[in-house]
C-alpha cells in the first residue's frame, strides 16, 4: 500500500469518526464512549501486528506508541464504565 492510499484512508476515517461522534447527543456521549473505548481492544491487536512486523524502525516505533495509547484508551473506558455503574447504585445501609 503506498503512502497516498494510506493517507487517504486515514483522512477519510478521521472525517467519518468526527461526523459520527458529533451526531451523538451529549446525554448519551459518556455511556456510548465508555463502551466504544472498551471495544478498542481490537486496536491493540492491530497495533501489535504493526509493531511486530518490523518493516521499518518507524513502523515499529509507531506500532509501539499505538499499543501504549490503545491500552490507555481501553483502561480509561473500563474506568469510566465502572465509575458510572457506581453512580447508579443506591447507597447501601451499613
């Protein structure tokens, strides 16, 4: 895949993601995004593959950074979901 094709796919994905996210009402944004962040574990698999091919040093470094950021995203998604669930639980009597 040449650079122009990869850049075109990247730019189109950015526009599509922006359009999808801006159409979500604010009241649904947090629950939707916490679930979507948890799903981004798929991104970790792709990043591991990108880092593991060792095609170039740049691809290995970018793949490693993608693994780090996707892991932060997944952990953050689970943390937000956990916090939201705690907010909706009633106070327990001791």
